[in-house]
C-alpha cells in the first residue's frame, strides 16, 4: 500500500485523468504495475487517499529515483 503525495508531472511521468483528479505516476514505476486502486479511507487516527497495487516490491527498487524519499514522495507501506 502506498500513500499519495502532491507532485507536478515531469517528462518522466504518465498522467491519468479521472473525476477531475490528475494521477501522476512515474513511467518506470508504472511499467511494473498491472493494476492500481485509489480510494479514500476515513479513520480515527488517519484519513486520506490510499493506493493499492499488485507491485511486488524488490530490494533493488529502493535505489531508483522514483523510490527515493524526497519531500513530495511517500515511502511504500509493505
């Protein structure tokens, strides 16, 4: 499961538009995902959009630019 972060699209991204939302996904990361589900979860301690994918997280992914922890990227929750 991933968190969602606000980000601007670059030439390295694919942009999907749905229900007035722009969903920005890195092209290399998107090539590793066959399905993605975005939903809003309301909880007592945390509410917000969440992302479920079928990606099988590999150790070497942590060295990719799209997986590095920057202010606008969230770390996957495994």
